[in-house]
């Protein structure tokens, strides 16, 4: 039986098209994926992301543990700040991408993907007890917070509306929204509010007790925030140039070949799991955007022909904001933005422009 989030009954009552997403019964859309996409770009939309796994890490070894565990430098964090990083295996492949929040002293919060959550937890425990990595036991507890739900509210009007709604629930939480800088988070009573997201728009992700999620969802909807499903979430993240695990990277792919070199700290001498493999192999592929120059549809696994050799699309879609087909692609070294390549689309070979991502950021078309 598929797992359900605390908001499942609301999705079903709203007539959402429900699909199997990594073992979860999730809304694909509520009628029009395109309208939901535009709602986020032009106003405010909300997503049920309660299927994602929240993990709390506590203990005096928490920072030392994270310094070994993830590829980015946890020492960049100050209280309340968020850090995007990859969790790597010893061969330098991406087990998952995740966000780490430093709450206070020895307390961190980590959010991992739903489809990889069980494997992530097993890996975290293996590193904690010294079964992999430096063969050291770390004094840190790893607590899955299955008692929590998460709602992402995104779009240019998202934060003002969320603040208005939160004012009626918790004044401290409403005030925290005013203070939040991008990629920071704050805890206020039973709410944890992060100014992060997966759409290329401003907004917040609200973590709260599962029994309270339906009330917040309904209050937001009453203020004009559009319920949005996985379909719009995918087109929005692709326009924003944001990777999707299993499409754009996995355990066989280095973050250096997935456009995620900026999340890997190779400047300091800090050892971390996967570092040796990354340094030995280096970058072997470019990861760039494509914009189709003729009518057609771009999809994952389509072949790309370039003057430097063959490449492959990892994610592709019709981009509602651009009104064009776009894609992310892993391409040979030497391919650059501004080049023109060819993509095999069904029985045709169509021209595409190589572009630097993102395609869209905060409503502005950049390509």
C-alpha cells in the first residue's frame, strides 16, 4: 500500500490526480499543471512536501560528523543558516542531495529526499557507528521526525501571504518570516520556517506538527495560495536549473559531472567521504542547459550530438514560462554555452542551443 502524507485527504477531496511517487500517494496536479506553474511564477502556490524526510542530529560530535559526512563545508554555517550539499559514497557518487540547517550548539536539522530516505538513513547510521568512512564512532543521535509535515509556499507573493496567515496562528512565527534572509531558517514555538525552495522563486518551507498541517493548508488556500502538484514542481525546478535526484545525478554520477561542483569543498584540507575519488577522477563531463530551436519535446535519455562527441539529456520538459522545450544535459568537455547541438527527438534530429542555467529565476527569463 502506498504511503500517505497528513494532507492526503485534502488532496483527494480537491480532486487531485494522485500518482505513485517513490511509494507515496502524491498529487500530480489539481486540474491544470500549467496553471499551477504560472500561479507560482506570478503569485503564490503551495506544495505538500511532507513525504520528504526530516532528520534531527544532536550530540557533541554533530559538527565533526557532518564534516566527514557531506561534501560541502559545514563550517560555513552560522546559527539559522542553511547549507545545500551532496551525500557521497566512497566512489564519489551522489547518494542524495540534501539541506542541512544549524539550529543551535549541537543541534542540526537535515532534510533528505523521499525516494532515497531509507537508504540515506542506513548510510548515516553506518557512518555514525564507524562502519564506513573514518572507522570512528560519533557521539550523535539521528532522529527521523515522522511526526512532522512540511508545506512549501512559493512565489513572489508567497512570503507576504504566509506572514498574514501565520499572524493568525503564531505571532512569533509571523515575525520570524519578516527577519529571514534567503537560505536561512528559524524555529518559533511549534513551527520551523526556512526561506528555501525548489522553484526559483522566493518563499518558505514550513515544518510543523502533522496534525496542524491541514489547518495551515486551508488557511493559505483561503488567502489565494494555489495548491500545486508534482507536475508543476518539476517544470518549475527545471526552469530554475535545479537537479532532480535519479534524473540528473545518482550513485554512479559525480557531483562534478552534475553541475554541483559549487557544493563540493575541495579548497580546505578537510577529509570527507568520496573526496579521494573526486580528486582522482576530476570533472569528466559538462552539465549544461539546452533550449530547443524548433517545435518538439525534450525528454530524459534523448541523445545529443555535439562537435566534441555524444551527450545525453538527463531531464527535459516543455517550459511554460519560456513557451519552449528545455532540458538539462550531460555533455562532452569542450561544449560551451552559445554552441548549437542536435538532439534526437523520436525520428527527427532537431537543433538546440546550449545555454547556461538557470533558464528562469524569480520570474525573469535568462536565456
